[in-house]
DNA sequence: GTCTATAATCAGATAGAC
DNA sequence: GTCTATCTGATTATAGAC
C-alpha cells in the first residue's frame, strides 16, 4: 500500500475502480449454480475470462500495485475462492503474456508475411500488428509495460525482443531494396516504427474508431508522414 | 514481494540491479566528509541527486515494485538514513515528475513555440520535446508510465493531458492551414505524433546517438514518413 | 466452489543510540 | 548523519468449515 499509515482504506489516495468492458459470455455449464450473488455485472469464472479480467486490472493499476484482493473483487468472488481457480498472481501474468505473444508471432507465420517485396511484407505486418493489438488489447498492453522483475517477465521480454528483431531485419531489407528512406540507421527506423505502433495501447480503445481505419492511419503516417503531400508537378512548400 | 513465501531473498525471482549511468557530480561541499564508506561508486546525497537516483530505480523496477530499501541501497545508505533526507516515497515521485513537467511546459513558453506557421511551431516543439526527453530521460520516462494510483500521479497525469491538448490544438491548426495531411482526425494524428515521440524513452539512451541526430530522424519520420521519396518528376512506385 | 480466519512475510515509516 | 531495532498494516497464500 501507498502513503503514510492511515486507519481506513478509504482515506488512502488509491481509487478502487471496477473493470468495465464487455467480455464474451462463459459457457452456461461453467456458471456457479446457486445465483444468490447480488454484486453488479460479474464476469464468468472460466480460466480464460479470469486471465482477461486480471490483465485489465493489471493495466489499470500496474501489475505490482494490483493485489490478489483487487483481482478477486474484479471477478466478483473472494480472494480464497479466486485461488481455487488460479495458481497465483504470476501464473495469471504468464497466461496473459502468452496470449499476447501468440498473437504477435502468429503474424510472422502468415503467408503474406513472407510474400512480395520487403516493404510489402513490412506493411502487412504493421497492419496485422495493429489488428492484433486491438483484438488482444489488455494482453498486449501488459506485454509492452513489463519491467523484467520476475522470471516470467524476463521470459516474455526475451520473446518480445525476438519479434522486434524480425521487424528490424525486415526494415533493413526494405532499405537495402531502396523501398525505405536512406541516410538513417535501419535499427533506429525499426524502433521508431515499433514505437509508433505500440504507442496505440496508450490511447486506442475499441469503439473509438474502426480497427481498419486505425491501421490505415498508422500505415499512412509511418510510411508517408503527417505532412500534406503536394500533387505531382507542383512546387513543394518551402 | 513476489511469489510464494520463500526463506531467503535470493531464492526470489527478482534480480537486484544497481543503478549505473553517469550522474552530474555533486557540489564538493555537499559530499559526506569522512569518506570511510567502501561501497562502489555511490551517488551524492543532495536532494536533487537522490531524486534522480530514485527516478532511475523507479524506471527499472516500476514505482510500485520499488521499495524504500531498494532506493536507499541505490543511494548507498540504509533505509532509515535515507528517510533523514527524504519525506517518503511519494515525495520523491512528485519531485521527479515536477522536473519532467517543468521541462515540457518550458517548451511551450519558448518564443519559437508561437512564431511562424502552425507546422513550423509544431516541428520546433517536437524537436525540443526530443531534447527535453533526452536531457530529463529518467524523469520523463517516469511521467509517461504513470498509472494514476495516487493523488500525486493523478495530478501529474492531468498536467500531462494539458500538454497533449496543446499539441492537439497545434496539429488541428496545421491541418486547417493545409500544412498537414487531410482525411484524418487531427486528434488521432496528434496522438500518433506524441506516441512516436514518447516511445523514445523505451529505447533511447544517452550516447547511443547524438540528440540532434535523433531529433532529425524523428522529425523526418513524423512528417515525411519512412518510405523512400522519389525525385520530383519520376513516377511513384506502385 | 465459496466462505471466514489466519499464517508467513514484507512494505513504509519511526525511535532512539551513537 | 548513520545505524539497529521495531512498529503497523498490507500482501500472498493456505487451512478447513460449509
């Protein structure tokens, strides 16, 4: 907990927020039978849903600031009931990170990721990266905010570096092929590109705008820039 | 602490890393007199240095995962001695965030921030933002990773939103003036631009490349894009 | 499957000797 | 100014009743 020792929890600066957001309904058979529970809209209890709930709370509060009490409250059950479903805090983290990494590495396995010129492939990967990021928003967000404190975090960071390395190779190839700007270090350009894409998790929320529109704007900015383009033949604004 | 209860601290997954990185030398008179201390390169004890050390450790481990023990160890003294210099964990956080915010808002007060066309002003601000980010790297990094758990964090987030709003207004003005691309929401473009700039804290380290070179690459990417530009008159690659 | 109660440990912060 | 020793409360995790 934070701040000086204060009697009541309400006196602390920390705000208890509840996870909102829609979630896929759990299989009916998995629901607890005696629906005597009176809490507000409570998430289902199947493992996959619990991971998603946990990822949401981790992102809102930060992994370290999140207590098992916070997680169980978000799931609508007590802490010890929560432990009945989950091995521990770090197991939840790992499951969420695996989902994010599976999504990202899945992109590299797609046929379009190895078809065409380097730039064509790169643009496909960027577009798909935006889509995976939107589809797995809480899990990817979690992945991008890791500090590397635990063994699980370091494992995920290592896999993330492998993904980034694939992007860097592709940027280098595209520059060599004359499809990307010259005069800059491809490793730097790859980091700028990844930074741009990854920064979406800080503000994009589903429903804010269609995912394919977002992907198009990111693609345009990354490769053509924000500046207005003058029609061919006209003079460039000084 | 993390993981199941284990006897020894060494058995935990957490790695104790020491703050490296160079620091401006403290005024000689501020150093403790009897240099009997035998630890490795230890930072000075003046308040400003302690804030910088704290910001570094906060960034490495995350604010919540950082204990006062971690901070005092990084400073080379015991926890209770550390408390002699500092009011508490949150006071350190606030001091670091103030430094970051002062740097950023200082940019908006510069004459060049309100001289010329919207695009000229925007480009100046972006360049200066990269420079401030590099000069105040640990403090700005901390600012960009806030979750809003405490009152201090929420205060800083609110000020950061004000800064972002200024950028958004400028992007809108530049688009209206025909200097930026059309067909996209200026609020989205502003977020993409800020996301690109802010993502630097995730990888840029002083000494990796000169700051002005970095600023130029960011400027070029943001406004012209990564794609190779064909000389005027030639056909655009399909 | 869920609960109350509690164990074991670690956090931020302080007291008081030197 | 620094230290050892300690307080208070929160944290992860478990025991065992229902």
